[in-house]
């Protein structure tokens, strides 16, 4: 490791000549893995403070404004080998807020110090029972949409408005550029530009327009196959890429369609039956999707589960073997390392032990997929 990057990974016999002084760590008999990547985290956020439930679209809000770097669960997850997380809003509305990819830099003095520089920007969407407020009770204001058909229509409406918003700003910029190219005095150009009707700025539509421009990824809370297919078709119609279907309990039923419309899906390994729309969830979903060639990761959505992401990867191998899906231990580990890195377009920096990548890694007492293995040290940068 040198200057926060991996300088070399391979047999000691081929180790290049090292300049300057280096510290050697004797890890004989142990396992070294990339730092683990949790693709769905709410750690360090203020519980209900991440849900704008009374408004159906809050694309302008940012999870970056609600992060506490001193939350003790960061330390506990770091002790479990987790080095990167995707922080998301809750699932109260069809269009939530802007996500944030963070490194678990324990001791950071400011929330900004945890941001992963250059990470692909994204936004939380949600489908299903939560967004149509099925069981919210009287504590929340009833608002549109209240049905699954309303959710789809609302999402289409917002993207249509965003497309018109982007077109108006593009037309205005073209008019300004045309005036600037004319061979007239600068003050006359300024007068003509001032006479133009400049479109107002709308932070909500600006964010949605970034999705349509391919500059922001959608990460969508989802359960049922019909809704998953719906968003795939909306994405193809409006020409944008879905980053991940989060939870994606029934993605395994429509894996080919998801593969065509999204980078991948980030699942629970074996959570099911906690509400009606989860009744078709199965523990073999991850291996089935792996066999189809759909990029699949496992996530925690839980401060507690996030401490044992290595065991989640172990479950991928266990369930694959039960149904005869070919999967190596390395491929199982990919569910919590390189696969989520690809889903957030960070695989050029994170997720594997290769020269030039960030020096984020964990040292394990034994096979990291084992329930008896301990993470003995975690390094970031």
C-alpha cells in the first residue's frame, strides 16, 4: 500500500522493489478481502428524519444533510470489515431524495469527510405498500398517490415535467449562445439577453432532469414483479438507467427484464414474510440472479445486520449449493464487494484488491464466509 492506494497485490516473489520505508504486517494463515460494501444503509441518519411522507416527490432533498459521523454503529460496522455504504432516504414516497455513498472513516470531524469523492450521484425511488400508504394510520396526511396505478402515473408525470423543464433551459441557453455569436456590441447583446424570458430554477425538476440526462442513477425500493417491470418499462420509455432495485424481493422472477434496464439488484439474503407483498420472497433469489448473469449484491438496511455482511455473502454460497447453482466462494464474496461497487459505478476504485485501487481492505482470522471468522483489522485509504 502506498499513498492510500494498492501499489501491488500478488505473490511475494514478484513484489517490486519498494522505495523508502514500509511497514510489513504478518498475516500468515489469515484471509485478506476488499473492504465490504453495504449497498443500502441508514446508519447515522435520524430515523423518521429521512422520510418526507406528506409529499410524493422530494427529489430536491439530500441525505448528505442528515448524516452523523459520530454514530457508534459506524464503528461497529467498521469492526465487521465494512468500509463503504450507500446511504438512502426512507421509502415513504415514490420519489425520495438524493443518496450518498460514504466511506466509514471513523473519527471524521465533518460529515463531508466521509463522502466518496467522484461517486455516481443517485436518488431513492420507492414502490409498493409504503408509498401508497397502505397501513400508515391516522398520523400521516393522506396524499396522492394511494394506489399502484397512481404511483406509476405520478412517476411518469414527474419525468414528463422534468423533460419539459430541461428542454426549456436548453432552448434558453441556445438563444443566449446565438446572441453571443452575433457581431454587435457587447452591451447590445446583454440587453437582448436580458429581454429573454429565462426559465425559473426548480431544484426538484433539476434533479429529475439529471436522471434523464444519464447523470444520476435511480435506486428503487421494490418488492413485487409487476411494479419492477413497470419501472423497467418507464426507464426504457424515458431513456434512463436504473442503478439498482433495492430489496428487489421478486426480481428473480423477472431477472432478464431487470438485466436489460438496470445495472443490477441489491437484495436481502433471506428476509421474507414480514409483510404481505414479501410473501413470494425466497432465499435462492440471489443465486438464481447470479446464474442469469444479473449483477446482484446483498445489503443490510439494518445497523445490526451491517456488522455481519461477510456472513450474508456466505449465505449466497449456501443457497447456491442447495439448488445446484455453480458459484465459487470468490463469486459469493462479490455480493458484498465488487458487485455493489459496479452498481454505483465505483468498480474502478473499489471492490477488489488490484493495483491502483483505493487501499480499503479487511484482515480475517479465517475464511471470511464462515460464521466463526473474525475481522481482526480494517483499513481505509
